[in-house]
C-alpha cells in the first residue's frame, strides 16, 4: 500500500447506514465506491440486511444498539418515513451528523420538532433529495438564475409513467391512501420546481382514481402559483403509458427504460425557454416575436451520479466544510407543498402556503 493510499484510508469518514431496503442498499453501494468514506455498520432486522452488509461490517438490529457501542462520523437514515424524526433526534442527541432520506418527516408538525432540535444542537442534517445534486438540475438552475430566460413566466411539468401490477401486489399498502403518487413520487418534483422557480405561493389540484379504482389517487392535475408571479402546471400519474418522467428522461438511473429525447419540464421566460433534461435552449437573437425564429442550442452537460455527488457533499457537511445543500427547512418546505396539494385535491379549493422562516 502506498503512502497516499494509507493517508486516504486514514482520512476516510466512517458512515453507518440505517435501513437496508432498496434505497439503503443504494447508499451502501455508493459508500463502497467512495474514496471519501467507508461503511462502518448496517442497522436493520430484515433478511437482506446481512447480504447488504456483506458480512464485512457489524450488523445491528436498532439504532440504539449501534450508538451504545459505536460513534460513526455520520449516519444515513433510509428507514420508513414514520421513524425519520425519531432516529434523526437520536443522532442529534449523540452528536452525529445525519443524512435523512426524503421526506424529512411523516408530517410537517413532526418535522418542525426536528428542525428545532437541530437548531439547538448545532449538528448538521442533510435531507436526501438527491436530485439537488444532479448536474442537470444544477445547470438548469444556473441558466434560470443567469437571466438568459428573462423573467420566468410559466413552467409545465410531467411525472407520467406506468407502475405494473406487481408493484402493488408486492406491497398492498400502495393501493391505500398515503401510498399513491402524491406522497410517494411528487415530493421529488416539488424540490426540483422550487430549485428552478422559487417558492410556491399556492396550489390547486384535481385527483382521480378512475383508472385503477384503488382507494388512492392514480392521476393528479396541479396548478401552482409561485411567489415570483410565475404560474405552473404539473401532471402526475402512475397509470399512464408515458415516458415523460425524470427517471425515464434524465439517464441518471439505468434501471429504468431511457428516452433521452423526451423532456419532463418546460420553463418559459420573457427572453427564452428551456426544456429539461434535454437542455434545449431557445432565445431570440433580436426582436421578440412569434413571427421571428429562435436561436436554438443544446446546453452541454457532464453527467454524473447524483447519489455519489450527494455522498461527497454529505462528507463535506460532516467535516463542516459546507452547509447542507438541502436543509431540514428545505425538506419541510417540500413536505408543506405536498400536504397542500393533497388538501387541495381532496377539497377542490386553492390552498395557500405558509413558509418556514
């Protein structure tokens, strides 16, 4: 082993992963590829936990068991939503920074308790909205903020895809209220829209379950008003034979079928427009008029895995080199919008947002 390799190993942070489900195993794989950290423990009681840890690191049944014998540099919480706050509070009490998978909490009220505890402790928490680390999203955000589109006027978005019957057969709770695309899938889109368009002022929504006839929605149409004055529409469905979703267009997760010429967001401003994730940019070279042709270009991208970028960022957060890119406050704002959309769909009214300051 070379001197540099020895130094890198010594400087690598120790991370424990709590929850060895699908996303937990993704975190474990990402840690094992990283030069910034090493896996020190796995916490889970499921049969797949032993294979996830590969028998290379200690396996604990509970977070309390882990903390009674070990103090890793950081902890990744990839457990069910209902225990996010409880486990986040335990990490803060132990003085250990944590990455909590989205959503930050099951409800906004529970999340506020975590925010208050984090503020008192001074221990940082990163929320796992990994698309915030996507080079596609960061470049789109940079273009909007540069003013190349002018004043943002409107945005339209899609998350339309088809979940097979096996998805519901494997977990029947997904057919019940709380298991639909509003609470499972939309929170990713909300964070993307906030990154690109700013805070959301109010929402309206219509929901339908007429395709599958489950007690939970399968399709939702949403209208958004942003604090900037821009308006947006968003179409969400997990029962649509469509390729207009982030998973199918961004090429960031190769387990999904890929349609690189499709887009899921269109941003329109007073000077130009941008389609994401193809990054097709249209601006006027002179007079702005629908009779005049656009200059058209594709913004070049260097693609990378946002989970790897998020992990590197988390390591920098642990070392107090940067502030969390997605804070507990950000996670709460996303959750507030989700709750407002669910309320608007149920009541058929416009629901205003009260932001966490």
